[in-house]
């Protein structure tokens, strides 16, 4: 996963980097930030999960204030 794609997914998911890092099994957001900056590679299993999670959220957005 490219750093640009990772940044897009983080924006799509809309969670804090710390929260997302914990979901991915990292002790802190430092590893996620390193991947986001292109200084580290996100493992394939974590990248795949992020892609699937972002796709699911795109198709199943949370309710908004204006929802009936």
C-alpha cells in the first residue's frame, strides 16, 4: 500500500490514528505514521484489512444528524 493510499483510507475511515493503530494491533500510532510517511511498509494483512474496512464504510456510512 502506498503512503498516499494509506492517507486516503485513514481519511475515509475517519478514526484517530491512535485508535486505528490499536485496531491494527500496534502499541502506538508511531508505526502507522511511519507507514503513512513512506518510512515503513504496512504488512499485507493489515493493508488488506484496511482496504476492506474502508470499502465497507463507503457502502455502509454511519448515520448523520440529518438522517430520518
